[in-house]
């Protein structure tokens, strides 16, 4: 089935009159990705693409960039003046219609909020009700095909392999009595990514002791700590293959530079791992019963576990994020803290589960990735998952 027909079917099922895509200078990557627009186009002017629930789509483009939507079907309407621009939109959208756009009321889901407030105001002035396209975006951008699932599995294998190599690197350096820093391990990981032909959008997190209590700590060339015997180490690393359209894999592990893990580290890890596994069991239970699950529900279940163990105020971020062509993807997040994500978790989507407890002396996060199959099976990737703090010198 052609993409436009698929969109129209979804619009009809959601009682929407249309989906209005808008972009200016590449600010709406969702539009470009969903509509499969060519890369490296000149995008210096505003352009729109309207897909009605019934009928032919409409392209609104500037006369000096009139070919930017030529890969798509529909009637082309060109403009040069701002008056022509507004008139083209006004004539395209039926008064009283309900139209989806990449905006989010109160910016509740920032990943979807790609259209500026002024444009939304203008559309509303034409007597059109603008609603969020969040559910549509997830369906057409966050759902993976078999190819994406395959690239994730390849990336997962290589990222976990690199994680093992990083902890081995720490063991070798410490055993040899050589000086080692967080930055050294970070650069070692990046080198391994390059050797494995992996791409990452940001350097990995390597955090020792109190630094691991900062969820997004990052060692810098001129600001990092040494890793020594009896230190606690957190490594969070993510990457994808360099194939076009590939998707990320993202995992976090913790280790102790010794042969016996202190009780305080083991205790906190067990709580975090228990919360992680509670989330997965909840997902399996709900999907096996054919029930729908929203991102906020999984976060609430996970957070409740940590609260009941006395560390609710130390779990300071959402439980997980959507995973796609960006590490933080555009599907449902596992979130009832930073945002109340009401989007349903769909089959053929992937996301992280990564609860954490962050103390002054150290912090623990355990991150796995979860994929929901077409048949609603809940699959953990990057296995085996961590079941205890790694004894790095054993």
C-alpha cells in the first residue's frame, strides 16, 4: 500500500480531516523522514504538504524552490509573497476541519513539537482545529521494519562486545599498575566503535565514584578523574551501524575495581535491577493479555518499586526513551516524571528501560533495550543483562 494511502487510512480511523506537514530550514526532521524526502535539498523557504483523509494531497512551495516536493503526489501551489503563502494555506484547509501537525499542547511531548507557535496560530485563525500528530508520528516514524530490527541486533552485539572490552581494558591497566582515567576508557570505547564501523552521536559516559551519581556526567580531555583499585565505575555507551536508516543500541553497566563488591553498591544495584525487571514483567503481562500499554504506565510501575525501597527522590529521570535513528527516538517514552507520555507502546517499536539511583558517593543505572515484536512478544536486547555489579578484577 502506498504511503499516502496508509496515512489517509489512519486519518480516517482517528476521525481527522488531514495531516499538515510543515518545515522551514530542516526544523521538522519528522516530516522529511516520514515522507522520505531526498537529502541535501536547498531548504531556505517554508514549505507544506497537506494529506487530506479523502482526496488528493496538496504541495505548497516557494517559487524559487518549487521542486522540493516533486517526489510526492498531489496538486502543487506555489507562492512568492507572504500574502500568497497565507492564501495558499487558507484555500487548502477547509474551515472547521481537524488537522494534525507536529505540535504538542503545553509542549508535553517535546520530541513531536517541531512546528513553531506562530504557524499554529495562523492555521487556527483560518478556523482550523490543530491537534497533535504524536500518535501518527509514532506509527510512521518509530515503528521498525525488519531491516531496522536487523541493524539494531547487529549494533547490540557490537556495543555489548565493546562494553566487555572496556571493562577488560580497565582490569588490564589496573592489574599492570598503570595510570588510567575515565577519559582513557572513553577514548578506548570510541576507538573500538570506529574499528567496528559503528557511529555514535556523542561520546560515551565513563563515570567513577561520585561522578556516577551525575546521570549525564561526561569526562573531558581537561576534566576527568583517575580510575583506581576499589573504585566504582559506570559505563553508558550507545551506537549504531553506519548503514543508511540504521537504529541505535544503548546499554549501561556498572562495575567495581576489585574482587569483592561492597554491600552498599550491591544493595543499590539490586534495587535498580529489581525495578528494571519489574518494568519488563509488567510489559510482558500486559502484552500477553492483549492489553495496550502507555509509556507513563511503565514508568509509574518502575518508579513505585524504587519509592517502596526508600529511594524515590534519588531516581531523578524518566525510566526510558524511545530508540530509533536517533538514540533518543520519536516514539513513546517510558515517562511519567519529566513528561506524562500518554502514547501507547506499539508493536515493532524499541525503547530503553534504565532506572537509576543517584547518591553522593556513587550512582547506579542499569539499562537494557526492549523491542516489541509484531506478535506482541517482549524481547530484551543486548543480553545477557547485568544481574550483579561486575567484579572487574576477578
